[in-house]
């Protein structure tokens, strides 16, 4: 067998696995190191720059003022409002999503399994802005929700719901209820898929064993399936939390006025040119998500991803 | 490959009890809920009525499609989005595959950190990636435009390619490569004739997912785009303009179709191999 130059090259790398490994890794590492990690560091760095309120200029003088500003009442309100919505959205996604995930994992087979799988995946991948746009049509006065409420005699109920504090408002599209609904819709598939993966991973014979030992179906569900499926719920909630904390489109389109972390960052960076404060604000979701990821890791939630 | 008893297909399917009816209603109801807005949007695109979102629709027409196709700004936005998605997908395919080849079977110090870095662009809120890139481009005096959008998109597209390719590589028995080499193939030949054919559908699926992800990304794009308008940005700008509602509806439907059809294709390609689940994020 004649030896070609490629043989020598391939043997060279085969014998030096480490060199080969780093050769492969260099381009992706360079990209992520320079573009992504580099820009994140630059962002954190700029959060300590000084913004002059009078001249509207940013100067590279070191200050903690932007972080101190986060503790102001108005800014704390923004954080509380956003985190509150993130919690409500996460709970909504769990309640609506769990039956779907559970049914998908335990009771579907063949074509229904495929139908559910594609049925959950499609809305997840369908354009985010298009979904948000569709909801502004659905919730508007004269839209489909009001039409159904009028024709089913539930208009009274809808109007009563909208008079409630916190969730109410002048109409569905300016109420927190409407905003919550859009958020839940938008992030629901991100919750269903990890929950489904976790439930599917629970071996069927554990449930059979539980039944053999005399547990009723509800007892088996509660004491065997739920604890084992919980990491999936946590994994899903990473997405619902992270996505709600950073979103700045849905709060603009649906719901009452009042800034969210995302809209505040966008406002400070965009119209006001106060990048340092915007950068300090991004530290809030980063901190929350980091703690969350750390806790989720300890729970073993990453296995459900 | 470690076997996972819970994943064995066929188990529990034989004699499982039927789902209780409240569960069935909740599950199917949830599935319907996920699709109502999409179906309504599709219906509205054919609505004859010009101005409002009123329900039910008044009549059927195709004229808005013609109007949308005649709009230069719509066509320009579609072309820009397609170009960005193509470039971002190619870069993500290259970077994601290289990383996957290096990391599929090896453990080394810092591997977890590297994996986390790949996931972060989609785990962190998009606004953070967006504003971080924006601030760096501003610091470096880079004019935002096509390339800055593509750089941002590549960053969060790498992970879907990486996930797909890693999942596939882990299923190729290492013995196959050794067998090829025992039979006289060098490393390159073994890669070309043994690994690459098995990677093909994973690459295609990863590429399609990356394309879909890039094509309708909005949050990062608004910070890196400058004056250029991708299709999602065009849509966002339309939301406050009641006069253009019919054209907006049509464009929304087109965007939806253009992202959803390839995704079904990607699912089809990897169905049964269980890695679409990992690939989704």
C-alpha cells in the first residue's frame, strides 16, 4: 500500500489527540471568547461608567452609582413587577403544561404521539413576534375573545375579572390578565418539553411496583411520579423565568403601562443613551438566572434538558 | 452507550389504562390552545376587511398577498432575513460541528464551562446578549448592519447545531472508526466515509433549526441591526400602524410558514433518534 501525504498527517494527529482536540476547539472558543464573553465583560465593565444627567454624556469614570440606583423605589418596583410576572407565568405554564406533558409521555402512541410532539414544537418555533401580534388581534375589543364572551353569555364574567385589582384593567389588552395570558402562551412549549422528557424517563415498572404495593393511582402519581418529574419542571422554569425577565416586546404590546426590566433596559439604552444604568439593570436577571441555574443543577434539572 | 431502562420503547404501552377523562380534556385542550392564535392569524390573512381585527372575518380574498408582494420594503426585509439566516447558519454549522467533534467523547478540564458558554446565549435573556453586543460594536466604532446582525445570530445558533451533532456522534460506535482504520483507511478517509455519512441528517437538521432560529429572531436583532430591517423588525414596526393591517397579516403568515415548514422537516429527519429533544434548545 502506497503512503499518501494525508496518511502521515492523519497519523500525526491520531498520535497527538490533545493537539487535535485544541485545533478543533480553537475556532469556536475564539468566537465565543471574543464575541460573546468579551461583550458580556464589556457590558459589566460599562455598568461602572458615569452617566451625566445634565449633559447626557457617558464618561469612563468609575462609579457604583448605577448599582445604587437599582435600590431606588421606582427601580425596585420594576424588578418586583417583572419577577412577580415571571413567577405567575411559570405557575401558569406548569398548570396548563403538565397535563399535556403527562398525557404525551404516558398515554400517547404512534400517530397521536407524533401529533402531540409536532403540535407542541410548532408553536414554539413559530415566529415570536407573529405570535405576539396574533394575540393583540385576539385580545382587542371586537376581537375573538370578546366575540365569544358576548355570544356565550360570559361577558359579565369577563368584565368582572377585569375589575379585580392587579389582574384587571380597562380591557383585556390593557390588563395584566391579558399580558399574563400572552406570556404563558409564548413560553408554554418551553415548559412542556422538559417536563415531558422528565416524565418519559420515569421507568414504568416503578409505577407498577408502587401499584403492586397497594398504592392507588393517585398515590403512585403523587409519591412516585411527581418527585421524579420535578427536575423537569425546574428545567422548564429556567426558560419561563429567563424569557420573562428579559422580554421587552410583550410588555409593550399588551397590558397596563409600567416598566419591566426588559423595557427599562431598552429605554435607558435606546432613547436615553444611559448605557451604564441599562447595563446595571441587566445584572438583575443575570444574578437571578445564575442562582436559579445553580439551584437547578443541584436538583439535577439539567438531566431533563 | 449507557442504556436507560426508562427509555425502552414498548414498555408500558401494552396494557396501560386509558387516560382519565379530565386529563384527556386538559391535554387536548392545551394542544388546541397552542394552535388557536396560529389558525386565527392564517384566517385573518384572507380577510376582506381592511382596518380592524373584528371577529368573525367578513369574506375571502387573496388581494393582500399581491399587495404585500408589490411592497419593496417587504421584499427587502425578506431578502435581508434570508441572507442573514444563511450566513449565520453556515457559520454555526462550522463552529458547532468543530466543537461537537472535539467534545463528543472526551472529558477534560473546563469542558463544563465551554458547554455552559455555548448554552448561555439562549439561556440568558436575549436582551442581555443584544445590549452586550451593541455596546461592544459601539465601543469598537463598528457600523451596525448586515454583518453585525449575522455575528449576533451565529452566536446563539451554534448551540442547536452542537446539540444535534453531539447527540449523533455519541451514537456512532467508536469501533466503527477503528474498524475503518484497521481496514487501511487513514483518519481523513475514516471521517469522510464513516462519520460524515452518519452525520449528514444531524447536520441538516441542526442547520434547519439554526436557520429557523435566525430567521425570526427579534430581540438580539433590534440591538445589532442599526437601520437595516429584518422581517421580524419590519413586523414589529408595523404593529403601531392600523392602516397596514392586511399586509401585515399576510407577511406574518408568510413568516410563520417559512419558519414552521423547515422545522417540521428537521423533526422528520431526526424522528425516532430522540435527538430533536436535545436539539430544540
